[in-house]
């Protein structure tokens, strides 16, 4: 692994260090300088010439700051004659801006993909894009990882005889169905209408949840508004309680207050694709560092990444025991 170099911006260095620990390499230092006119400059503090360079940086608040850091680090690596530059973006937040749903509106997901390509990136590794079409915005190869197996592992040792997997909306129902098959559970979904970024209405629950405990699965939780609205409808439908699981636990705004003491919620489970809130010790966090490290190692060795998820996607065959070990 001597030809592999890993750098990190300021967005989530603990995750970058954990990935490096699994890879058996040191996290290379970066000097980020801010000039008096507020411009940033990145200087990579390790040799990149003819090296396989990986830059770990989720796009989390302050998102624009962290995006600019990432672009500058990619440019620095390319200018330092790196043989290949891979951006490891565990949370690609601009995936939410994926279509023109209003007049004269920007499509940030595509624009940021273009910016990454222009900066000189050769490949992107990410996890659980908000919308599948965002994958097609990139002109460079994208490896999209999934945390379904890691989240399923959390529940595999529990008594699930009275449980049902619930998606907050019909758009996420396919992923929820994959998750339910991993656990051998039925699935239900909310019928959701979004009124604003932090305001949604869920008209009904599609599926039987009466007398059952819900495992609510979402790709991302930001303000928690959708989850609270869903929990109200689940309670109206006779649901006895809920465990909430998501890949990207941003928990911004009033999310922590909304969720940590909600009477319907027994636990909240997320991964470490983004930094965890400091004021929520009860939050259960499953690490994806090992998964990203294995993906990096396979790309570096020219091996398949998709085979990591044999058994997670039911179309690829029956679940493999290794997912639950």
C-alpha cells in the first residue's frame, strides 16, 4: 500500500483516520490557509507524484466551505502529478438538488459533479445518493456504496417478530423493500408531500402497521420534520413504537430536540458518514469506515467494488452470512 496516499479536509477527520487505520496507512497532512481576503489555499504535505491519491471529505455544513476545500485539494493533487485522484465523499449533500421542479431553478447536483470533474478528479466514491439519477450527473466513474448491510446488522440480533420496515415516502420504498428482505420483514410506506425544505405532509400509511413496531428507514435525516410527521401517522394507524435508522444523520436545526425525547421513538441509529451531534450521547452510530477502506483497497488493486454488496441487493442473490457476522 506504499503507493496509496490519503488526505482529508476539515469536514470529518475522525472518519478519515478510521479509514486509514483499516487500510494500514497514515493520514497525510494538509495545510489549509485562509488569506486576508477570505480566499482558501490548500497545500498537500505529502508526496503525490505518481501516487494513487484519495481525498476524504463529506459535504456537510458549512457545505460550501467544505466543497471548496475539496476542489482545492483535488487541484493540488493533480498539479503534484498524482497518477489518480479519487474523491471520497461519504455524504454528497447536493444530491438533493437533482431536478428542475420550479421555474429558473438551479440543479446543484449536476453543477457540483461538473466542478469535481473540472478540478481534475478521476473517480468518486460516495454512499447512498439521495436520488439515483444523480449518479448519471458525473462524467467520471462513481462507486456508490450502501449502508443497508451495516444497518441490518444492528437489527439482526433483535426480536423482530412484531416489526415492520417503514419508508417515510414512496420514493424510498424500493430501498426499504431491500432492507425488509434482509431482515425478513414486511414493508410499509408513507404517502408524503413536501411543502418546503422543512415542512412535509404525510397523508396516509400504505401497508399494515397496526400493533407492530416500526423500523423507519430513511437515507438522510436533516431537520427531522418528515420523521415526526411520519410518527404521528404511524401512531394514528396503531403502531406501538419506532426505531429510526438512516445513513446520513445530519440532525440540523431542531432535529435533536425533536427526536431524542419523542415518545414513539425507542432508538435512533445512524452511520458516521457525517460527524455526530455532540449533545446526543444516546445516538447509536454504526461505522462505515471499514466499508470505505475496503472499497479504496479494491480500487487501488483494480478489483471489483460491486461484489462488496453481494446479498445486500436481493437481485444479486440470497443474503450472505458475512453481512451479519
